[in-house]
C-alpha cells in the first residue's frame, strides 16, 4: 500500500482529532438543549416555573446551555487545540 503525503503529514492527525472534539461539543450542545427544552417544556403551561421571567425550560436550554457551550469551547480551544502551521516550509525547518 502506497503512502500518500496526506497520510504521512502529522497535521492531519491533529486536524482529525480537533474535528472530532468539535463534533463532540456540538452533540453535547444538542443533547443539553433537547433534554431541557423537551424535558421541562413537555409539561402543561400551567405547571411551568419561571427564571428571570422566562420559562425554566427555555432559560436552562437556551440561556444556560449557550453560556455552558461557550465556556466549554473556550476551555477546549485553550487546553486541547494546538497551533499548526499551514505551510510546508515551516515543516522542513
């Protein structure tokens, strides 16, 4: 089996790992949103509780979910992502 330049380049391994982390974050955001929106929002309107004037299902799914996802993305980018050069010249040096 002939190795291609892409399979030998270490940057592709890093890019694939970071892409999988991004997909994981997106799935986490969806599960969070879906769980709170349909978990708390499936009750009759008369039984809703409110947080800061918003229905609790909306507050926890959209407001808290957004803030949580932003914090997770910042932490992941800061601690798990690596800066990778795009040019081949920097590889050879």
